[in-house]
C-alpha cells in the first residue's frame, strides 16, 4: 500500500487547526457569555458597539465590515439584541435604506458586566501576565494571517 502523503494529513492542515482552535475558543466563551445572556456572535456585535462609544450611531454595513460578516448574518443578531433591549435599530431619516444601530442604556450597562470576560477567559486558558509577550506574538501572527487571507 502506498504511503499516505504528509500534506494530506488532517493534523498538517493549517485550516483544520484554525477551525479547531476557533471552535474550542468559542466553547470556552460559552459559560462566561451565558451569564450575560449572549451568544458568541452577539458578543462580537456588542464589542463593536462598545468600542465605538455610547453615543455612536453605526450602520449595519459598518458592523458587517468590522466583523467581516454579511448582512444576512448580522441582521438577525441585531434583531435579537434589540429584542433584549441592548440596542435600537432605526431607519436613517436621510436615507431610508440605511438602518442605524445605537446602544441603549441597558446595552451600555452590559458592558460593565462584560469587562471581566476577557480576563476570565485568559485565566481559564492558564495564561498569566508573564505570558503577555507570547500572547502578543500570537495575536500579531493571527492578525497578519487574517490580512493575508483577505488580500
């Protein structure tokens, strides 16, 4: 029987390692986000809004661009978050085709509760302050990879 080519082994596939890491990371977030009544994709949307500021008005397109997702994925997330009272969705009076997203007071308060999530996740991963350099290197490599993949 012929030897199986190394380049076709699952464990040698960067895409599989990234996929597995992403699924595992999302699984680690789940119990932390359950306490906030958020799914991971909803958490990402809220982070975009929190980062933009309490008074910011973002379009659906702005959020899609930042998250690298399409409107068909983001719109249902926004509807659920609006139903929870975390944001408002209003048609732009200057351009009816554009929907403007804004944090509510409840959405702003949620930010305070969410501030502990990244630190708790790092603790759950066993990452300490002394691992900062390694974490920063990994983040840099991942950002570079994302840029290359999106060229």
